[in-house]
C-alpha cells in the first residue's frame, strides 16, 4: 500500500488504531532525502503509527519570500513518500486562509480525533534550530499542550542537554517532559541547497528521490534566480 493523501477530513485515512502520530511540517520547496530520513528514523525511535507530511501554505517566517506553487510542492511530496504505508500527506494548511500556524493545525487534528473518540498522541517533529526559536512562534505554550516535540539534530546543531532544553521551552524546565530528543542521521543539505544547485544547472541526484528530480526537471522548476515563485 502506498502513502496516503489527506484532504479536508484530516484523519480520514488514519486508522483508529493509529494512536501515535508524528507531524512533519515545512515548505518542502522541494522535499528531499533529509526530510524522509528524519521522518523514518523518528517514526522508528518513537514507535509512531503514522507520520503526516504537512506542506505549509504561507510559512509565517517566510512571508517575504517567494515559494514554489503549492500544487508543485504537494506533487513532489506525494512522489517522495509513495510506497511508504506509514507516511501520509495532509493539505490542511493549504486549505486554510492566512499564515500556516502549527498550533492551528494541531488544534484541527486534535478536534478531529475527539470527534472520532480516539485518544491520539501527536509528536511535532522539528530541528534543534527550530526549537531555539520556538518562543517566537504563535502560541508556543498551547502547541506544547497539543503535542509533544520530537527534536532532531542538524549538522552543527547537536541535540540539547537537559539544562539547555529548559532555556528553550515555554514554561522552562517544567515543559521538558513534553520533549523527546531523537538521535537521527543528520543530512547536511537543505531545500535551499537543492534549489541553488538546480538554478545553477548542477545535478541534484542523490539529494532528492529520483521521482522528485524528474518532476523538477520536467516542470522546469528552479530554472533561474529570477523565476517567479508564488505561494
């Protein structure tokens, strides 16, 4: 069975027995192997039943940046996660007006679980770098109420120790029990690296899945720095 795509009924393809669900949000411009490695290794480490990839419509921290069309980003995620039955994609943030606030997404997921009368635990996956800026996010304390954090390292940004975590979290040390630090294999490249290579005509092979590489080529994405890219 292939990966599943979720529309407005955000959990229609999440089975009632799927009690532990990871949420991996991002612009996915484009999705690359780093995203897939993190999703798989967090799923295994925390014994998650499902990992949802949630492409953002208007990332609050990128409102002044151009982003590839949502249809292209969705298509690339679908191609990337195809064949992994533990992965699914939700367009929940693309169907909502305004900036893509994580707390709003988690509220909708929690409400849907409540309507289904399913006790479901959510784990929001984010990097150490993102964790360091969590206090600037929209309603970070509420986010921690709705989901635990699954924190992963990035090259040059190792997992924090107990004392460091206390300084990064809303609520300080009292919130540490809402965090799981997961030791994953950190891949050094980012979506901006992939775009830069594509813009300059260099190969992106082995940075993205072959189907994503073909999509970028066939749809002439990231062909030049002056290419218009809108949300």
